[in-house]
């Protein structure tokens, strides 16, 4: 078993991160497997060395250990580029010049009424304005999107019918077959290369999990839809499929999920107030 914890160094780790990391670490230890830490810093504008140092510090304080050096996504842009080239050679990518406001305007237009605003893994499902633009036109102002219809046609019905998210978490355990209708309407033509990073979270995670031989992905249930997309990308890139464990989210007193901006639940705050690692375990519902 190879598990990983893959935070972005864009803010402090909070209780939700501690829960994910502890679950992954303990599962790996119980199976005499490996727990990896990966730094997801493709967003260089928001990533900070001090947050990365704080991640190492918080996790070591919690009692976690991992092999070094760690993989850092900012070192791997050529690898992501190669994966994009492969998808492009299959005819599955197109350049997109739409900005957020263009997409909102297209979705608000009356002819889009039936489709309307549907939330995909990265915000509203893209209405397809640039679909069909040739890759030869791609320039620095363009993002690259996956043509979901072409991707599904490339895999074909027989292959698609065999694809399923294998979930081991207690809440959603079992086999969740891929639904082409959901991929088209609920996921859509996602961005695989942002104009500012040259890749996207989805592409980088899939490529890196495979490169690191990750067999089990433990993360929050808010990423279930992303996992459906990751399964599809693994199939397109002929990469192995891990098993997933999507755990429940740690919420604040008002029931809202924690975000990095919610400094209130940051681990360093609890540490500063004198909490022990065992206290953190109890706070997230794990045995100390
Ligand atoms: N970098 C992502 C985050 O911090 C990781 C999600 C994942 O586990 O794939 O939310």
C-alpha cells in the first residue's frame, strides 16, 4: 500500500488536513505500506516557502514521518507537458480563450437556458464555446480543455462500462461505475492546462499518483467528483487506478467545511494554545 498526503502550501494546515493525513498515515502503517508527502505547488503565485515549512513542521509534530526528498509539483512541469502532448495527439484537447466572465455570460444567455449553471468539479460546467478550435491555434493566452465528448468516444462504451471508482471509505464504500452522462453534463470540458500554470490540479494529481505508485488515495468527500474525472484521465493516459477513501469533512461549529482561509482551526493555533497531538486526534474523532 502506498498512501499520500498532498497539500498545497497556500495557507496553514487545519483540522481537516490533520484528519486526512492521519487516516492515510495510519492506514499505510497498518498495512506495512508507505506514506508519502507531496507538495502541490503548481500555483506559484499563491504558494509560499513558509507555508511549506509549516506543513513539514505540523505533520512532524503530529507524529507523522515520510521518505525524503518529497515530490514537489513545481519541479515537474515537463512531465505534465508530456501528458498534455499525449492527450493532444489523441485529438482530445482544444485551446480555450474564455475568461470566467465570458463563461458566466454564455451560461446566462437564453439559448443556454436548458443547461444553465451546473456545478462541476471546478465551478460551472463549461458551455463549450471554444470546443473545436484546433490545437495549432493554441497560444499563451489560451487554457487547454479536455473535449469530454471526444474523450468518451475515444474510450468507447465497452471500456467505459468497465470503469468504476473503487471506494473503501465507510460512508460510500463499494464500486461506483463511471456515468458518461454525468461526465458530459456534470463534469464537462474541464481545464487540463491553465494559462498561468501550464497544467491543472487534475492533470498533475493523476500523473503524480501514477509516478509515485500510489495505490490508495485518502481525501475529503468534497473531491469525489474530482475522483470521477481522475479515473477517466487515468484511463485516457493508460495509468493504473488507485483505490479511493473519501472521508467526511471536519466542520466548524456552524457546520461549514473548513477552508485554508479559516485560520481559526489552523493546527498552529491549537499548538500555540497548548494542545497536544493526542488532543488533535480526539478533535477529529480518531483514537489518540
Ligand atoms: N492539493 C490538494 C489540496 O490541498 C490535494 C487534494 C488531493 O488529495 O488530491 O486540496
